[in-house]
């Protein structure tokens, strides 16, 4: 079988538990290089769409455009930025129909249970909250179905002028942890109030506006996130209950 399109979601280092530095680069850079070389040699695919990360921007949290400098602040960020450069090379200089989607905080069914949203939903079903970080930390939470749609739109709508480009995939809205907790309280009727940790923030946590600028993605891939956070949380709750 020779697939016409490859959606590459292989990654390592996105979770705080994934700390093996050598494995980060082996998975996110070396493997990608070997894979793309093999794909080119075998001529197995007409389109390659890669799952990049908003972490590529590093220190730049406030709606950076895709051509903003990548100021990496972790090994994971460095590795993902390196792969976006690899994809740029393949697209612009090798003529491969490929793109890098810089995903923001994807959530929804089948997310790793150690992540914030699964913990929040599971705890809410028990009438309580999980441990929460500083209430001012914010994320651009984008529902998984919208992200899947972005991959399809990229494969369908990518034109030669944008081979090798990166595209931001998020809602364009920054949701602080405090707001997320209050939305969950209202949606799931949690009888207690949330409490927030005063522990030292992790180096990838941001205060203030942390959100995507999706103008380029909207214009050239005809994609926009459609699922409000409250609707995405409700869908995640329904899925979680089915799994219990």
C-alpha cells in the first residue's frame, strides 16, 4: 500500500514526564529526517503534514505569526523548531508537498489522563477539582476534532506557494486556568470552589495572553476552530463517562 497522504503525529518530550534528552532529538529530528528521506526515495506519498507545536515559539507567547523568530526555551522546543526548518527545506528546496502545523493545547477524547483537561473532567465527575497551578497561567485550548479538521484542510488546500510552510492551529483565545476552573464549575455543577497552587511555575508556563494567531491558517488553508471551550469540555465529559 502506498498512501497518498501522511499525517505525522509522532513526537516525544511534550509531557513533563518525557525528559530523556537524547530520545527527544532522536524522535523529533533524526527520525523525521530518515522518514522523509525514505518517503522521497520510495515515492510513497504525495503530501506530508507534520504535527508541530506552539512550543517552537518558546518565549514568544502572545499570538506570534508564523514568521516570528523561534526563541526556544526547552530541548523539546529546539527539536520541534529544527523539524519545522527541515520541513521548510523539503518544501521550498526539494518541492515536497508538505507543511508543519503548530498545534496549541489540544484536548478532548483519548488525551493522556495525566494532562490537565482529563484530570479536570474526571475530578469534576467526582464533585471536586484536581490540583491546579497558578490561576493566571493561560493556554489556547483547541478541541481535537478541530485539529483533525486542520490536518485534512492542510492536505486538501496546500498549494505550491506554501510547500514547507508552518501554520498555527489554535482558537486565538487565551483561557487562564482560573477561567477554565470556573467554566467547569458551572458546566459540571462542582459543589466546591477551586484552589490554586502557589508552587514555583514550570519554565514553560506563561502568564497573560498565550494564544494563537491563525490569520494565515484561516486565509490559506480555509480552517478555523469551531468548538467553544464549554462545548469541548462537555464532549470530553460524555466520552469519559462512556469509558468508566
